[in-house]
C-alpha cells in the first residue's frame, strides 16, 4: 500500500485500473495533463476524475463542484461506501464503479446525461438509485449484480434499457417504466 508519484513528464496512463492499487496518488505540480487532490488522480483542471485509489481509507467521495465526468474505471474495485456527485457531472464512464461491493449510497446529479456500460456492475450494497431526466439509455449491465437494489427511479425521458441492465438484481421491488420507453432488451431484468 504505497503512494504513487507521477512525474511532470507523464502525459497519459494507459491502464488506469491498475494504477489505482495504491493508498494515494501524487502528481508533480508541473505536469501539464494530470493533477491530484487528496490522493485522487484528475485531469489538470480537475473536471474529470481518472482514478480513486483502492486502498484509500476514508470510504467517502464528495465531488468538487467543477467535476464534469467520472472516467472509465475511476473507482474500479474501490472500498467506498458513499459517493456524492454534485450538479455539473454529465457522464459516468464504463465500469466507473465496477465491483465497488460496499457502495451503499450514490447521489447522482440532475446534470447527468450518460452512463457507461457496467457503470455500477457488482455494487452489491447499493439499495436505491434515482436517475436524472436527462438520461435516455440504461446501458449494457449498468446495474448487473446489484443484489440489494430495491428501488430504481427512472428518468422521465428514458427510451432504452439495454441487455442485462439489471441482471441479478434479485431484490428489485419497484421499477416504473416511463411513457417515453421504446425498447427493452429481452434479458434486461434476467435474474431479478
């Protein structure tokens, strides 16, 4: 459980998931592409979170007000319990909260427009989710394996629920389909 130091010359990290297996991330202040705050890796102006360290000990993430995006695999395998995303976040990337088994609470902002594939896959403790009215598609396996998900509040402009979106959500009790819904893939709710 080390602190990863990123030098000023690093421009891109190709395997973002793997660099997160540390306690904290620090970035040289002269790096033109990356920055870090409280041990978390961001782009330079902190509008996108790239990686939250797996071994970070506080268990809570409160987004900065200027954050606009949660990158692919940003919280992959993390032990967080609460994530609060302030209004301004428009996208949550592929596998962003993948296998965050202890995530109990996620505050999704009204500004959210897009969820990535497997965004909350394996978030076993997540019990309630409410999507903004801007989200039109629930992508592939977005909430698969969310065993304790009981309540899901849909966007009023939802048009599509993709394959395995709620696969294995065995405790899902309430789900109201909006009038705007045009397409549900046959296995969207398999095992639910």
